[in-house]
C-alpha cells in the first residue's frame, strides 16, 4: 500500500471523530437549538471527519479500493472498540471480540 502514514492518520482522525461525537452527545444533550450544534466536541468531530475524508480521497486515488477501504474500516472498528472500553467503560464481551476477530480475519483474506 502506498502512503501508509497517511492511511494511519486518516484512520486515527475517523476514529477520533466518532469518539468526539459520543462526547458531544453526552455533554450537549441538554442544550437546545443552535447551542446544541455549537458544541466544541461536535465541531471537533466535524473537523476530524473532514480531514479524514480529504485524506481518504487521496488514499483511494493511489491504492486499490478493494483493499484500502476494508482495511481502513477494520482498523477503525478496532480503535472504536478499544476507545469504547478505555474511555467509556464499555463492556468487553465475547460476542464483540469474536465479531472483531472475524472482521480482522476477513481483512487479511482480502488483502492477500
């Protein structure tokens, strides 16, 4: 794969956006109207998503889509799982772990 550092950054930005969306929902739920949309967490999430989108466009241009897209998705799933456990005290279950394992195995098959 070309530009692996760019891919790592795009993955990290995408996962960060999802975490900040959760934080925005937790901290801005009692706000109404425009104030709910001006949450710093939500604005940070939009920025992270926008940057991730732009980097992903570049990655898709120079790499096979059928390899890059699933690989990035699997990495994002893994990061979100870890973030959920570490930041939000979400439960580690065998079903989640098995599902994530199947996703990673599938990505390994796709990338060969």
